[in-house]
C-alpha cells in the first residue's frame, strides 16, 4: 500500500453517502496521516461532517450555504461566463446548469417536480460564479492531490471535474457496471474514462488477455436462463406489513416533527425542495402519490399482443443523472419518443414503457401525452423488461440499464446519450442527430 502521509484529499461529503461511507473514509484517511478538505451537500450532512470526532478538515465549504445566497458568498466578486467556460474547456455552461434540478424545475409548483423554472437565469448565473469561486479557493489554498466524489450528478461535480482535468489533477467517482453487484471507479463525468475502459480497450485490441472470460460467459449464460434484475430494483420489492404501515404513517409523523424540530435544510434561493417540505407539501405529495399510482394502475394500456414489429423505448427515471448529466439534449422524453417514432421505417411502431420507479411520481397527464403520440404504443409498466426485449427488434434509449440487458439478449441498441459504460458494449450504436435517425435505424436493423 502506498504511503499516504501528508497527501491532500478533497472529499465530496454529500447526503447519505457522506453520513456513511464519507465519514468512514475521512476517518481512515486521517489515520493514514492525510490532510483533508470537504465540500458538503445538505445542511444536516454538513453538521455531521464538521462535528465528526477525531477528524479535522483544513477547509470546508458548505455548498448549500453558498447555493442559498450566492451573492453573499461572492461578496462583490464577478466572473464572466466566457472566462469560466474557457477555464472549464467547454463552449456553454447551460448543459451543466440543466443538472440543477431545484433551479431548472420547481418542487413547489407540482409533485414530483414541475418543468417550470424555479430560479431566474440571473440567480443561476450568480450560483455558477459562486461555485467557480469556491473551486478556485480549493485549488489555490488547499491544493488537493486527489478529489473523491461518490458520483458526478450535478453542476458542482462536473465543474470540479473539468477544472481538475485541465490541471491534470485526479478526480474519480463510483458507478455501477450494469453487472449485478459490481461497481467501479470512473474518471469522467460521462462514466467513460478510467482503468476499466483502458482494460476493455486492451482486451478488444488483443493487447492483453484475461482469466475472467469463463466467468463472463457463465454470467451471460445465467442471465439468458434467468433474467437478472438490476441492483436498484431491490428497493422496489413489496415491503413486509410492518414496514408498509410505517411508510403510510411517515408523512403524518413528518408533519408533527415540522412543528417540534427546526428543519435546517431550507435554502433561500430555491425555497421548497424535497429536503424542505412544510406540512401542506408533505400532505400534497402523499395524496398525489396515491392518486398517480391509482391512475397508473387503472390506465388503459395498449395490448402488447396486438403489436407485431416494434422498437422499444424505455422511459427513464427523472430528474436523475441518467438523463440530466448523461443525456441533457434528450431530457424531454415525450418529445424524444415522438421523434424516434417519426423515424421508424416500414410498419414498425414504438413501444414505450414507464419506468417502474416512477409509478406514483408522474401525473396521469404525462402518461396520456405519451399514449396519444403518433406511432407510439404505451404498454403496461408491469410487463417485464425481459419479455419486451425478447420481442423487440431494436432498442432506442438515451441511456440506462436496459441497454446492457439488451446486450445479453443479443438485441441491437441505438444510444442517444453519452453513458460510457454501455457504449463499450458490442450491440450499441451511438447516434445523436435526430434528423438522420431514420437512416441509422434502417442500417442497424439490417446488421
């Protein structure tokens, strides 16, 4: 093991990860003699981090405090967006801004998020400048040797990564591999750089060999014999009775706590968010969730048995990094589905299925809009991905686990977004120009 004494680590201590793994990691690095700095997300997590016994941080910035009042943090400092973009090595800041769910969407207006903008462009630019200021502060004053982040999910993460990249400073995060129970480190915010990708290239170019081919073949064989559900599906299994009762009572308990325990997760700039919900919003969410679930279960879905030749388009969870970070130009999923359906050749139709984790989160109007789009057939969300993939001739998707599942079942995929792990699969063709998608679909169908 390398000697880490004196090395400087900047850790993104965010939310649940910061409470568990992040604090554990800080304790271990402190024991190795490392120097630490932290960027915290969520005020309750910030308090846990700064008060952790036996761990001392040389520098801590509370992102939520900065986000709440960016002008106060800037204290008169100004940065041109042109200069920020030049330092980040990008042409525009706005694709990164689209990852700020509480700025570009409104939780106050609607459950589960309205697509109406919550914070003005001017205030968003203030926050971008403030993030850039604390990035420079970390780099110029703390001077980290390594930056550790649990993921690349939002504007601060991506801005840090781009600045670090320009300075040849290592920054890495953790992501799933689309293989059940396996995760890996990535060095790019599209999940497209790191030792895994270098290794895949070596193997594909016959520059190396591996003893794991047998394990890989066995995994694929087992997958084809019994479809493996993704890791995240575990939390959507039916809960035991006692946990279901607790879940039903939870909103009312939260309402009582509101009056007896101060909620410190309020941000002046964004107001009501999923972390700061007054009782009326808690109850709104509770009853809206029930209404949306009931509507989804009663919806008149199109019968899969009536469909012959089709292309499969799985809806993604939203808002989420899968769409907001990796596929910002395809985040309007209804419009993307419409464009794909318009591009289908011959007598193909587009089959769309709701993401199971979004049941109860999207309003009935959303499903109606999908179902009433030309050449689109919305099928029951309870139909398994396995059945749809086996019957489909092609999958078109911005990103997601379905792409890897299609690979195991020998189904071709056109990927619209930038997710690097799935782009390494042999069945995947990347295409981003919707005006030429029809021609691309024809070519892939003929492979």
